[in-house]
C-alpha cells in the first residue's frame, strides 16, 4: 500500500486530507512540525509527502531542505494557501506546488501523477 506523509500544522487539514486519501486507498502518516516530519520520513519511509509551507513558527522550506537531504527520491508536493512561495527558488526542490483549496481534485490528480511516474 502506498504511504503518504501529510505535513501541516493545522490538525483539521491533516484530518480532512487523511480521510479523503484513506478513502482513495492510501496509508496516511501525518506530522504537525518540522521535527515530526523528519522523524516520520526516517521511521515510516513514505512514498510521497504533502508539505505545507507555514508550520506554525517553523518554515516548510526548512523542512523541505532537511527532508530532501535525507530522501532525495521522495516525491514532494508543496500544498500551501500562499501562492507567493512558488517564486522562492528554495521550493523548486519539490516536485509540485498546489495552492490549497476546498476542492482536493488538483491535489489528488498530482498525487496520482507523481506516483505513476515513480512506478508506485
């Protein structure tokens, strides 16, 4: 079963994404901080990560750089309410950038696309 790591400081977002993606047949692991995300990447070995850019007082950019150091092969979708992070070259390490929406269709489509291209 494909395992997806959801990294978002908002518990309601993590719950919504977990329910939606579990309904699509994915195994879900979630984290609310950079430290939890790094631990989950090392412990759970996810197949894909969905990463918010604002994690309370922490930065998703910091999480992205630390995680990419550990798992260069891990597909990462940045999922942020702020489209201005797209212009930050540090986010270019991610495989995709999706602006948060109540419609999860674009996110789900990108997940399938990235998993298909990685042979999952």
